[in-house]
C-alpha cells in the first residue's frame, strides 16, 4: 500500500482523537470570537474567561440551592421545637391540674373520715404545688431569653421528659447542676447535662412514676376506664404536628400523641 493511502487512513483517526478546545466549549455556551461579537467591545471576553465565568455561575447556583435547602431544614427544626415546647407546657399544665384534683379528692375523703391530719397534709401539698407552679412560670420567663442551645436540645429529648413533668426530679437536677458547676466551672454545658441525667437516675432509679402524685387506690376507685385514642382522632393540623414529633422521637407513636392531646383537652373525650 502506498504511503499516500496510509496517510489517508490515519488522518480520520487523528481527527477523532482530538479533544474539544476551550474555544469549542465556549462556542457551545454561546461565546463568539471578537470579530463575530456584536455587543459593546468592553463586554467581550476571551474563551477561557467566558468558560470560567460559566463554571463559576454554575457553582454559585449549586451553592444557593444547598443554602436554601439548609435554611428550609433549619426552619422546619425550629418550628418543630416550638411546637414541642408548646405541647410540653400544655402537658405540664395538665399534670399540675391532675395533681391538684387528686389532692382535693384525698382531702374530701379525709374530711368524710374525720382524718384531719390528712386534711392538713393535703392542704400543705396543694399550697406547695401552687407555689412551685408560680416559681416555675417565673423561672421559665426569666430563662427563655438566655436558654443555651445545648439545654434546648437536651430538654427536647424524650428521655428527659421527666424534667418538665416531675417536680421532685427537676429540683434534684437543678441542685446537681449547681453542684457540678461549682466543682468544675469549666465543664461544657452538654457534659454537665449528661452528668445530671446520670445522677438523677441513680437517685430516683428507673421508675417513671412521679413522686408528686398523691393518687392512692382509694382515690382511683370508681373512675371510668380511659378510652383509647389514635390517628383517626387527630385533625389535619394535629396529624402533621404528630408526625413531626414521631419522626423527631418526641413521642413513640401517633397513638401516644393523641392520648396526650386528650389529656390536655384538645381532643374531645
């Protein structure tokens, strides 16, 4: 085969092996050489600069999308935490109301039995509960503006629900925290909270029953059984909030959330 024929076979292969130049890439994106440019001369840029600007804009667009996504996620978290805080306040108020009601029942029964020592004890506990409720409300208002994010996160965890509902444990936890801060003032708040949880568990054990509940078998007698509540009892808005609580681990199930709403009177019994 002649040398000329060999060259003709090799030329197409060489053309196929060639990679697109910067100018080729720029042209695909709309760039034109200066002799073909129809806009103001000061606005023209070379192919390399044109491609760089395009890549830069693509990166900026990608980063903006990621930023918007993160902002949306943060907004959703904040909304969920606010909803949980409000729900926790209502649950604590319902618990307080239930404790007062139980004490009044104890007092009434004691009066019928002429047990005046129990009457005095019940009155003292009612007075103590009302004072603690008043102090708790004042402290919450005072601390709301300076609550550390680590404390907010700790309070939002389901395993720490006792801090909002059990007065005795909450008082012990506050005392433990003060002691730890005095002993180790440089300890991070997150570590202090972990240590507080351990000490409360050691002091009170794993029982979930509140030490402030005066309920006795005699006061429970004759009470109608509570009916079960579930997903079907929730309206559209309650269902959305409940699903967020379940996803975040604030409640175990929609059934539990529905039961809590019934306790605070937001679902008709």
